[in-house]
């Protein structure tokens, strides 16, 4: 199984489907959203996401702040995230800082 690691900014575990953020999408608890752009006016669409991943940022980036505000498990600085395709099933354990692809 393929694994990626990142930096935990909000702990928690989630198993779900990778979705790439887009302004017109609505997310659910089954979605692990790749968020590599800054979202300000549409951040409420992320409120129900199951998890957030970002290849960029640190503990004070937008993805981190959104995740902590909504208590969504989140990893940032995930290397290799650009190679991940949408609709992939993953298990993310943010506290352990690992994403496992199934």
C-alpha cells in the first residue's frame, strides 16, 4: 500500500474519498479534500468535509486555520500529493501524520 506523510495541524482519523477542491463542489464527511489554494469567501463549503490535505503550508496556513476552526483532521506539507488522483479511497490518521491509499 502506498503511504504519504505530512504535518498534523488538526488530529483525527477519517476514511474517505479524495476530492480536489473546486468552488462549485459541496463536500461531505466521506470526502478528504485536497486544498492547495487559498479559500476565503467559500470556506463554508469545507465545513462538512471529513479531512483536509495540502501539499503547501504549515501550522498557520489557511488549510490549517480552516481545519482547526471546523475540527476537521488535517495534514499539510504532504509531499507527493500532486500525484494523487481524485476518487481514490484513503485512510488518514492525522495524529500519526500518515495517509494510506487503499
